C-alpha cells in the first residue's frame, strides 16, 4: 500500500454537523455573487463545478449536475452530455492550472461505495504530489481560498475559450 | 480510512509479464468471435466494455475508448460522447445484472494517480456491497472467486443485449 494522502482537515467535515438541505442544489440556485463564497468556479447550462471545501488535495474540484439525482440513468440526455462536457473542461482546467503528474477522476454511487453526499453524482479530479507541501500547513478555508484565487488567475491567464471563471 | 479491498491476486498481474503492445487496442481490433476469450462484453462505435481479468470485485468492468489516448482532451467530441454514453450504459447493465448496493466509477490519469495501463484511457466500474471486504484473501493468501470470469461474461454480455440491442 502506498503512503496515504493525509488530509486531516477532512475530520472537521466528517465529525461536524452537516448543513440542512442539499448544498449541491443550493449553490447553483444562489446568486452568482455568492459563487466565490460557495467556491463555485464555473456554471454550465445543466451542471457546475465547485471546489471541495474539504479537499483530498489542492485543486480538488467536483463536477455536479444541477438536477438532484443519485442515478446516472435519471439524467436527461442533454443534461448528461452537458455534465460530461463540464467534466472534461474541469479536467483540462485543473491540468492547466496545477500541472499535476496525475489525476483521479471518479464517483461513488451509493453509501456502500463511500459516497459522502449520496444523492448527487460527484467527480473529484484530485491532483497529487506537486502541491502536497502547500496543503500540509493550511487550514481548509485558507487552502480553498488559495485554490479559488489560483484557478481564477490561471484561467484568466490562459484565456481558456468558452470557460467562464469567477473573476472578482 | 476504511479497511482496504484486499485483492492480492492482482500481484499476478503486477508481477507477471505484460503482453506486448496495448491490449486495449488489440481487443476491439480482434474479430468479434474472440470477444468471449478477450472478455469483451460490448462494442460501441468509438468505445467498448470488457471485464477486468484481475477484478477488485465480481462484475468489475472497464469502459475504454478505441483510440489509444491518455488524455480526455485528446478525444474528438464524437468519441468522447460515445465513451460517456457507453459508461452510462455499463453502469446501468451492472446495476441490473448484479444489483449492487453501491458502485465506484473512476479513472486514474497518469502513473502518479495509479493508472496501470497508463497510455490508454479506461474507466473502471466496480460494484460494491456492504461487507464485500473479506479478509480471507489476506490471512490465507487465497484468492476467493465467487463467480467465474466466463460466467460473468455471459451475464454481462446478455445484460448489454437486453439494454442496448
């Protein structure tokens, strides 16, 4: 077994009280002026991308359909295609912004498979290795702020076509 | 961290000789009459699904683009859409055939993320059950296979036929 990714700030989430309702429904329903506070980095027609407040690693984002479903088959074809396009866009942006040496892209369907927020589909592309030391010192909020700033800055610098990023 | 899924039979793959060339290119290029031997359960226009010969769990399949690429951005839109439709189809078929209590769906991009066959993209679909994490393989170093691969091929192949004739 390889060395684990140590992410002790996740204990705050695991042991803490969960907010009422579904945050993955609340985030895109909130005004865009809340996107920075909610860590939403991109909105698409049927999906959106946000940072994980309790990341496995720097640059850990989640790509989420707007529809509150727990089953892939429950998404209409245009929502499914939109979600997959958003996923590919997120992988490209994280690749460009972080230059990781690898990425894990996956989702856990059902509690038996380890899903935290079970009724939604979540893709977390994790990047490893490169920014581990940046993570080890930081509290979750500071890490998230740094990641938001970095993603927004890098996206502006790259002028990624067709990608809207928070720029405040 | 929960208990790991111990899958020591994977050492056979990890330590064993790798076939020359890329098996993910060879499988769809082979005649369809070889699909059973190659564990290919479904072919789509730009992608295919096959069983993992060294599964983490019964019903572990992989969904693979026909193009030999290591980056999702390298696939043209049509091939990407075909791959993702095949992924959704595979998840539905595994759900219908195995009735698992959960499923892990994921891909590892790059060696640093743990990809085994790094130059050719592949999604893993792994059905999960509460309590599927038996320690028998560890204390006895004994592989426990609840279902023969060929039997799994038959069920999943039939599942695809039913879902996508």
